[in-house]
C-alpha cells in the first residue's frame, strides 16, 4: 500500500512540471529541498509582473501571482533563488521572483515620476551625495528652512554624519560639492520603483534604473 501511494505521488509530481508554469507538489507530505524556505502566502515576497513585452508593470502579492499562474494568465520568468515554498493542506508551490503576462496589455504612460525615499535612494545608488559613504537618509541641498524645495533637483541621498554636519548650511558655506548633478529620473519603470520598499531577485534586469 505504501509503495503504491509513493509511486502515485511521484507520477503526479512529474506530470505537473512544465516549462514556464508553477511546479505544484500535490502530496503535502513530500519534503522540500534543504534550502527551501516555507512561508504562508501572506508572508511570501512580492513578485514582479512583466508585460508580454517584458516591460515591468507592478509588484504583485504572492497570492495574486500564484492565481495568475494557475489560471494560465502568466508564465514564470525567474524562480526565486531561495526556493520560497508556500504550503496548503494538499499542495506545496514554489513562489517565483518574476512572471510575465501571456497577453500584452496597454498601460498609459505618465512622464512625471513621484519622488519617494525608495526612488531617490535607487537614483543615487544608496551612496551619500557628499562623501560616497553608504546613504541612510535624505538631505535637502538647500535646506527647507532657507527656501529649498522638496524635489528631485534639491534632494540627495546622504549618510548620517554628513547630514548632521551639514544641518541647515549651504554647500558654499561648507566648501562642499555634490558628486553628481541632481536630476529627475526618466523612464516608465521609475514610477514602479517609487512605490517599492525593496527590489527582489532578478528585478533590476527589467527596471532599467537609469536617471539620465
């Protein structure tokens, strides 16, 4: 009896493995690999959704991504490198990192990119605009107390020591210079980046984070 159950389970796993699709494991007793990390769908990392043209559209909750894959609306482009596995009573599913729509959808283009902490940090590569140390905060080049605006052209990523030392002074008063000009990024994917708290594995290949 045990042999028959095991053979049936192995058969169901083999026939379920198809390129570009989820890899469900219907037998809930089957063990994931040693490097797999089991989580609930609510705790699973978000999944990057690409258009059929490979243009980044949005970051989906894992639950929505799984539903789209099972429903045949999208295919897996990149698996998650740490094998994030979600498990129900009868099924275990690997959560991918990037998926792609099977049919192209037209998305209206908005040229103006909202400035958020996440987007600005990505623009400045998480480096201080004054000393090139790792940035942990945002500084207004012309302080708000002295009429500086809160926008792309007046905000820069900064390390805590530089931010503290600069305070409400102007760069000319300190003899400092910016490492690079402050410009607003351009491109469709920057609107998505402005809404992301973190970027998942393989995402940067499709985000084209170029402010020039």
